[in-house]
C-alpha cells in the first residue's frame, strides 16, 4: 500500500473513476481548500454523487479493503468548514494505512488452537454488585459509576424484573408551543398549498371539494386555537380560492370574519356542514343530498279521515294591508350621489368612482333606485295608504308586515349596541300592544317565532326564516339536525292546536322558503303564507310531493310575496291590500299600488306635492279572466293560481308582465321580467333553431337554480345527458309540441358548439361591477364563474358570444373578458379582426355582422342590443344562422 500526499485539481481527481472520494472540508484553517482521502475500491459500491461544480461527496464509506490512500489537497473555491478535526481524520487514515502496511511485512506466531475459561464470573472486573453473583441462578448486577460525572447508576436501570414499558420520566421532547401569529402563518401556508398544489399528482388539483374542505379544516384549527386570528384566516381562504377581489372588505374583521370564525369553530367541516359551506359560499362542492326526513312519531295525531268540512264563507270581507321591506334610512342625504360606486348610495361620502369630486346624480328628496327609503318617502307612503285603500274613516281590520325595517348598512357600519337586542325589541312589541305576553316571552327566550290568535278564529304564526336563508352563515353547523332550533316542532304543535280548535292559520316570515325556488318548506300548511325579502311583487305555489306532479289537485298552498316600499334596487315603491273573507280567512282579491320613482326628481324644490301612489292592478281581474267555474267570491288559493298558469297560452306572461310591475322599472317601459325573457328566448329558439333543445346547459356538478319549462307551457323531460365525449349535462329536454322526437337520456354526438348571450364572467364580479353598493354581500352568492367553466369545456368546442352593447344588466366588458378567456383557453386559432388596446384588454372591433364569419368562434357585439332585447336586432339571428352554417356538417342537424 502506498501512502502519500498529492496536490492536484479536482478535475484530475474526477477523471480517476477507480478512486473512492471521501470529502473532508477544510485544511490548515484555509477556507478555500478541501482534503480528500482517496482509496482504491469498487466505484459502484460507493454511490458517489455530485455536490456542486467543485465538490464531490460520498454517501457510503467502505474501509474493509483499503487500497492506495492519498490525502489530496484540492485548489477549490467552494465554502468549507475549516477544522483541525478534519485534518485529524485524514491523518488517521494515513496512520491506519501505514500500520496495516507494516503489519503485513512481519512474521506472526499464535497460541493453542482452543481454550475454556473458568465457569465462575471474574468478580474482580467490578468492585461492587447489587446482587450476590452466585453464578448459576442469575446474572450479575454490578454497581456502575460514570467516570466523568461520578454518578452511580441505580439498580432499576438494569434490573431484569422491572423493565419499564414506557419512558414516562424522560419521553421524547415535543415541539414548543407557538404564538397565534405563527399558527396563522402555518395554516395560511397549508391552505395556499391546497389551493395551488406544488405537485402534479396532488388530489386537490382534480377535486375542488376535497380542497375546500381541507382548507376549512385549517380554518377550524385556527378558530379553536387562536380565534383572534380567525378573520385573517377567513381572508386567506377567500384569497386562496379566489372568491372576491377585495377579501379584506368582504370577510375581514369588520365584515364577516368574526362570524365565519364562530361558524368554523362549531361546524363539522369535514362532514355535511363543510360540504354545504363549500357549495354555497365557495362553489367548490356539489350540493350534498338532503338529509332523510323521518317523521315517525312527529305528529301527535294522525291526519283526520275524513277531513273536517270546509268553513262556509261569510260574504263579509276584511281589508288587510301587507307592507314589506320598509328599509328606512335615517342617514339618507338629499343631494348626495345617488349613483355611487360602493356601499349604500344617497349618503355623504359614497361617491361615484368616475367622479369622486363631483355629484353626477344628486339624490332626490323622495328617494332613488339605488337607495333605501328616506323619511320623506316613508311619510308620503303612510299618508297615501289610508286614502287609497279607503280606510281613512274605516281602518284596516289588521295588517301584516313581513320584515326588513332598517337600511342596508354594510356589516362594519352596524353597532352591536343597537342590533341583536331581542329583549328590547320584544319589549317594544309589548309596549305597543301588538303581541300578548305569552308570544313575547316565547320569542324573547327561544328562536324568534311566535303565534298570535285573533278573537275571530285566525291564528297568525310568525317564523324566524333566517333559519333557511342561504346567506346566513350561522345556519351552517349542526346541519344534520333536522330541527336544530326547535322551530318546526313549534310550528307543528301550533298547527295541531289550530286544527283541534277549528281555527284557520296564516304563516308569516321574511325570507321566503325555497330562496332559489327549488327547496320550499316541507309539508306546508294548506292555508296562506306571506313573505317579503325579494322587494318584488311575486307569488309562489306549493305542491304536494315536492312538485313532482303539478296539478290543480296537488296544489297545496300559495305564498304572497309583497312589493317593497324601498326602491332598492331599481324598483318602484309599492304596497298591497287584500280582501279577506271574515269566516274562512281566504283571500278573495288583492290590489297593488306603486309610485313611479323616475318622477321623484321633478318633486324637488317644492312642497306642494309628494310622490303619487297610483293603482297598479287588481289580481282577480288581471289573471282570472280565463278561469271558468270560479265565482267572484271564490278564494284566490293555490288551486286558482294553478288554473291561472294552465289557462295562460304559452308566453302570455310576457304580455302581462310587460305593462304591469316591470313597466315601472327605471323608466324603461320595454324591460321584461327575467322569466318572460327566458320564455321569449325559448320561443325563438324553438321557432328558429333545432327541433330538440336542451335548457339550461348546466355542466355537472353545477347546482341547478332555474325554473321548470312547464312554467311556460313547454313539454320537457328532466335528464342528465352524457355526450359521446363523456361530458355530463343536467338539462331539460324540450320538444316542439307538433314534432315527434324520441326522448333519450343520452345523446350519441359530442358538443360541437355553444352560444352564450349577455353572460357575466362570474356572479360575484357582476355584483361588484354593477351593484358596488352591495359588494359586501358578494360572498353570499355562488360564484358561477363562467371563465372557469369556459376553460373546462372541450378544447374543440366552437363558441358564439353575443353581446348587447346597451346591456344595462351585464356590462359588455364581461363578454369581452369571456372572449379573451376563450382565445387563451383554446388551442384552435381564432380569427381576430382589427384589434387595439383598451386598458389592459383587447378590444375587438367588428362590423354589423361581427367579425368575419369564422369556423371556430366569434364575438358579435350588437350596438343596439340591451339585456332583454338583443334578440330583437336582425344582427342577432344573422349571426346565429351564420355560426350554425359554419359548423362541421356532422355537428348539427337541422
């Protein structure tokens, strides 16, 4: 064996691929040298790996077979750990090699070939023992002391009879507790990794629901361990999942942050609660199935058989006023900006972002469409109602008020000193003599529900409908409990008592059951229900069996949704009066009045006249002309309203709604309701388009929140269709009545094209752009992110985007952003006409027919098209026809 010291460059050492390199950093304290001990061994045994451009290190050392050893001084420049210890290791290797070399040159001699030691333990090895080393019955237990600490180790350390099962005296150490800010930092880091995974095989990339619930899990941890950091965590969740452009405003500590923290601390975020939170607030989970409703033993008595005979009408009519959504704003400022960009308009400091220093639309004295009710409008309405209803000398028999009295203040402008004070509010009811003590005590102590029994046999049950308000975060824990509050137990018992006493019942609430029209109150009473909340003049019909078979026989109850006194948003101030039979308490007729908010500016600078409230329509006369067999004193109950829907010819609702409620919106008499607009578009598609139509094109697992085609007299089949390219669509399959076409639950062709008209990029972005005053409620809405859905479409799908440039609902910029997303998402080249920069986005300028007809997609901007009238421009149908004609032959069948 050769021993020596060699100086050479690392490149020369790397060239000797039969050498083992053992890295020893530092030599003589020089920071830029390395020492390598080099020995000849099998290269493959070493696992030499590259460290950087100058260094090599060894993952495994082999000293069993020493070859030639060299201490190599390398002229490297990498960082080093200069240490005499490193030099010692190298010298030790040299000495070991030298010793081995010398030994191999000597002639060695050995003793006998075998030897047996004494059977007795050599007790001289230790000076003391814990036991008597008898040698045969047990092993010796010597007393051992540490030569450094001089500690004598106790017998229990080696006692064979007391082997410890767990080291409870000195366990492995745990990490030290961290501050709440560190907890928040770590939680936000994990949420970010969930929302934006670092690896391609992360399950969160393909399962948004799992990602959302995992994120909520960290939120729950923070809510329990460091609740003061909960609002910051809520902001982090919002930003990670891209739920708002201003998360600090919407879910920060001055908004919903504290509420979200309370809910996450109590919710089962990995279970049903978490799925519903992720479905409703983050749009990342499909809607979980409704919990099974077991009503065994729920009712104290079986349903009467036979049913008791109906009460006989008295012929005497009561006059009942229905007011709703007063929304009185004591901070309303005449002359402030009525078309502001954020928060509630008609208030000091809330300006239009385009003109922060100059008021564009001064708030009229009596109110405006984007503002709540000023005192002036409230006083004028209260003065007008008894005159119009003829109750100045003969007062109303009673009135119902279905909620929302205060203004739409953002959460951070509300003081807990004046809200959530149930005891004080109940005291006001008692002071005014509105409710008996029993009802006040129940409402004050429990769930805000109560019952009042009139002396004439009518019971009015008022429910706290916040329990089914989807925007109410406090609903989202204990969701598997059917009746968490006990309010439905209360309702059931009250209805049973009313049935036993032969009383009639009206039910009142604020938020209507079935906010999206698909999940109404289960097993409703067969009497009358009254709601508010939407600010619209509306009604809904409740059917047996969840509306699976909608007939006059299955129509169970009708709910009357009152128009609002507040003009917010884009509505005229209104109220309704019912004519009610004094014995049956059936509604025999209803009358609605309204004030034209468009005319309010003309009333400024004078005190002679207040707003004019004018008669709008009579319900029976307007909707009951075509119903046969219904006398003038028969009730406007659920059966009557169903017959109204059957008696209307297809799309008559378009004709009726146009001159009534919506004719008074924002001074645009031609605006139709959303329902009638959908009906009219369906009509045109059925007339101009294919024989079979899918409505709406909701891609699974999106929740469906639309009305049934039967509302427009259209035959349909409710299907989940699977295309040949495995895209699932939840749809209603519509047929033209005069055409015979087979109905199928699957279609044998792939989606080749999609036509989208006046579509927003996302619902939340729409709220922030169009109704900035309500930006603070944007998280309450499902996101309905069209940009995201567009990216999920098959890349080969052609797109036609139709945008009305006078769209007063969807800003045309949303359609341009969708178009840009389409061009980015699709690998198919899109033909673009002249383009120029418009801010940070591309502006596509097109002629009347849009861009030159392209096979793969186009954006057509219709100069005169408003939101509901885009179809009325010939350009619309020219573009649709040209687009369809340009599709591949096998993608469309006329």
